[in-house]
C-alpha cells in the first residue's frame, strides 16, 4: 500500500498591507481531522495509507510573521520525520505566501519537506492560480497543478487532481518533471476572469495539453498583483511524466506563454468600472435591483485591510437610500454600539484604523439597528453599515445572513471584493466595480513596487519579450 503524507500551509500574502499575519489568524487542521478533507477521502478510496501532518490556512492579509511561519513549518516537518518512509507527499499550497525575513514561503516549505523525506518520494502540490511561482519551487516539487477558474469553483477538483497525479506517478513508476516559463506580465485577477475572453480561450487549451502523450498537467497562473516579490508575474507550468518528455513540456509552456504575452493588452474587466462616485451613479440610474458594487481597493479576499469607510462617506454625501455596505472591520465601533445598545442613536467614527495609508476614520451619525454575534448594524440616512468585530471575507449570502440581512432587500449592495463570487452573481441584477483606493488598488502604477523584476507589464509598456525557446 502506498504511504502518502498530506499537509500544507496556504496563504495569499499582500505585501502592501503592513499588518502582518500571526499564528492566531490561522486555522490549523491536525491529525485525524485532516482525514475529513475531500482530498483525503479521494486518497482513502484509492487505497492509500494517509499520513496526516497539518494543514494551516488564513484569510489573505499582510505577510506572515516569521515566528508564526516557522512554528507551523516545523510542526509539519516533525510530522513527516515521525512518519518514517513515505512514497509521496501531497501538499495544499497557495503560491503567493510571503514570510517576514524569508520572502518566498512555498519554496522554503517545500525545500524543508524535500530535506525531510529525501530524494525518492514524489512531491505533488496544488496551487491557486494567483500564485507567484519561483523557479526554486520547481527544484523540489515534482508535480505542480493550479486552479483553472476565477472565481475559484475548482478548488477541490484541483487538490484531487494533484493527489490523482501523484498516485498515478507512483503506481506507474513515473519520474515527473515540471517546467515553467514566466511571461513578464502582472495583472490584477479581476482582469483575468476565466469565463471571459481572452482568458477563456487560453484556459481551454489546458485540457488538450493534458491529454498529450507524456504530459501530466498544465497550468496558467496569473500571479498575485499585490505582492511586491521578485517572483510576481504570470507563470506557465507544464509537468511531463519523465525527462524524456521535458522538451515537449517546455515547448507547450513556451507556446502558452507566448500567447499570454501577445494577449496582454486584451485582458479586460467583465463589468463596468469607474470611480466610487461613478459606480454609485451607475447604480442609482438602474431600475434593476439589487445592484452590487465591488469596493475593489479594499478587497479582503486579496489581502486588503477591509476597514476603509470611504464608500460610506460617498453614499452618505449623495444621500443614497436603500444601500447596505458589507462590511467595515472596526471592533472599537462595534463595542461602542454594544455599549449604547440596540435602538440607540450614536455619533461615532468608523474605519480607517487598520488602513490609515489609504483612508481615515469617517464620522457617522445613525441608529444602532441590531447587535449580532459578529458585530452591529448601524443605519445612517438610509444606508445600513455592517460593522464587524473581526476580519472576515464577504463571499457568500451567509456573510449577510449572520447579521440577519438579505442583500436582495436593498437597491445597492457594496461588498469588499473584486470580481463577485458565484453566490453573489446568482442574485445580482447587475454589478459594477469601483476602482477605489486601498491595499488592493487595481491601478498598479499607483502602488510602489520595489522588488518585482523589471521590465514588467503594465508597470512598463515599451519592451519586447520572447519565451526562452523562441529567443533564436
């Protein structure tokens, strides 16, 4: 019976957010609880003996504190050492994990895994398509495969693919080799939605490449635009079944990379975009409801602070009625509302405490409509502001239901996202995206990059590039 170790550390790190991520921000799944994951069920059904280590994950945020990462890494490695000989390792990673003092987290972790298990076991890892991949990662990981959808609806499918390829390689005695080509393009994920052209046609090529003789898997990674890292760019990864097909894998990677580079100026937003004022005007002029507006600059799911109240300020100044803002992270304001009590009229400042680079506290006069386990609802002149006591991602109807709110009851729904999640797409009559300020500013030229490799599109425009196998 094959013995396969399972674990990982997954985090999307936004280096522009100065608030570092601590151990307390992670959910850590250990031991037997790891066997409850869907990928574990797949491995068990395949007749594999699973060696569970740890799987740690946290909301996207600032880079991880050094001590926090080392504790998690060392626990995972200790689990591997205690397991003894394994045939393979299946890792759940992200690809854009940045560590204080270290930098590239995935390469450091997989390097430690390789040292612990030795040269013979095959290491397979699943990745987010917003990963910034280093050549160093490929030196120690044999199989790398990434999500193929944005918004991400194939998370479990990708993890199972990584596990399946690992099992097939072990049982067929393959020696997988991954190759990578990195076109110098770094785009916000909102410009590369995979069911919209040109990304749709690019990603549709992957299944065809996977079916080629000698090819196990292919991936297109867009990169994480809000990580100022030397690895920040798109990546094309193709995994061959052995070194005999490595040249073929490189050929396909170069071809995809060339297509990606050629299409760089054709990627576009799937919805109408504009300033905060412009998107509010768009929503006001629509007869359809609800209209969703993404506060893209303060997108928690890409590592922004989530406490900018600039949108609230604009809604109130325009005297907009029937709007809800989900939500503002502000435990101080939540406590003030709790102390005042439901039904009380209050005058408080909200937001701008975590991100005081792009924003500021906004004074609001309103009524505390409701207190919940997660926070408070503050109503001011027809705008319901959902204040949260802890950082959370607004990705589903459940986020609103926790406050007893149904977004379908409002004309305008503001969420701290970039592209809408499938849950919100289903109920939105229409959606727009505000190019708002914050640590996830869509206008990359307004951010101060210091570590990325230049030239890099769109920070730089006037330069030529060819993939390595097209240089001659």
